[in-house]
C-alpha cells in the first residue's frame, strides 16, 4: 500500500513540473523583444512613414515633421530674416501635399546616404500669405502675383538647401533669397565645391520628380503638383 501511494505522489509531482515548464514557455513567447539599434530604428520609422502617408489622398496637406525626424528647418518667412524684412507667417511649420511629401522623403533618404539632409527655408504657403508678400514687394520678378498664385500656394514647391547630418550647411555660394547672378544655376563662375554642392542638390531632386528654376538654386517645384489648385489652408499655431 505504501508503494502505491509513493507511485501516485511521484506521478503527481512529475505532472506539476511539466505544467510549470509549459507555462514558462508560453510566457516567454508572449514577451515582446525590442531591438534598440539605430539602423533598425531608422528603417522602422521609414516604413511607418510611407505606410502612414499612403492612408491619405495625394492632395491632402501634411506636416512633414509628423512623418520624419530626418529633415532640418530654417523657415525664414516666420522671421524677419528674409528679403522682405518682415514676418509673414504666424508660426514656423512646413506643410506640403502628400504626393510632394512622399517625393521629399525619398529624395532625403538618398541625400542621407551621401551624409547630408534637406533643410527647408519655405514649404507650402497659404494664398493669404502670398497677398501679404505682394503688399510688401509688388514685383513679379520676386513675388508671384497672388491673384494667379504660385506653386508654393499649391503645396508643390519647396525652398531648400543641404546640411551635413551634424547640422553644418553646405556652401551654395549665396544665402537663400539672394536675387543676383551668383544664385543662378547657369552661373559656372564659382568655386568647384559650390558647383558640386549645387549639382548634388539639383541632380537628386530632379531624379525624384522636381524641377528647378534658372535664377534660384534653392527653389524646387514638384512636377506632379503643377495642376493642383491654389489653396489657402492655414495650420494652427501651438
């Protein structure tokens, strides 16, 4: 009789151990593993960005900073540091339409491989701001007539430069909004490093659907946005 009780106790203890091992195994599977390496983090952000943008129609206005942390900004028209010498934006934000944002993300990914990134001076510009600019400088050579509007008012133009990933701007020969021959794309009477910097900017942007204008090395229009409507969407300042 003692032998029978001992066998029953043995099998009972063995069964408890097996159940314990099963529970331990199930719990370990349910624990998420987080990879904190920077390369994986960048890839994850990139894939989420594109997936998130795909949820919107191409003509929707989006704030670029909400979809990528790999851009830099110096939005001059939200300050007095511009050729107008006046602040015409209530606050500094960079918006574009979704299709323009997608192209900018792809272009910036290419720039990052070369150790630089896009820095924005201006992005989408509400038509009401175009009127403000026209009141200060009513000259179509420098400011598009707000009645017709500009591609900036369509969310399809950006004014940009390049900076290193450490935050140092590349030398483009002039400051933003310098209206003179030295800012022209066809001016080759410049040091080679400046010509190389402009070429990197221009070639990469053109490969991603943008086109430049002859007199401004910083200005790029997204071709697919040319026929969009002039807009007066205004963002809320936080």
